[in-house]
C-alpha cells in the first residue's frame, strides 16, 4: 500500500473539522434568516399572532379529562370506565352485571 492513503484518525479529524464548520455555517444562516424574517414582519407590520402563533411555547402532551366510570364492582367499590384492558375482577364475567345505572 502506498504512503498517500489517508488514515482513519486523519479522516475522523477531517470529519470533526467539517462538522464544526457546518455548525458555524448553520448558525450564521439561521441568524440571517431570523433577521430577514424580523425585517419583513416590521416592514409589513406582521405580529406573531398573525402567523397563527400565540407567542407561547406548546406544552408537551395535553391532559385529558377523566372519563366517568361505566362499571362498578359492588363488593369492593372499584370502578372501570370501559376503556383499556378490563380489570381482573371483571375477567370472565358478564359486563352487564357491573354496569352503573
């Protein structure tokens, strides 16, 4: 093999250098894009609400309201909404006998 072959270590070094250059370029382009957007918004008197944003960051998952119980085990008082896997106390039983009326 010839001496002009690039080693693994040299390639890794080049990759690291290119990744740093790419991140630097990305930051510059992002800053320019933000400045352009801000200038257009000012020029046309556009507000964040006009773009469909309320200015607040979205929270993760929205919480749902609890579902009312549909079935009750009269012996223990345990309830089940009818959603998801049925509880063990209902296994092999007729659901109608536990229906809350």
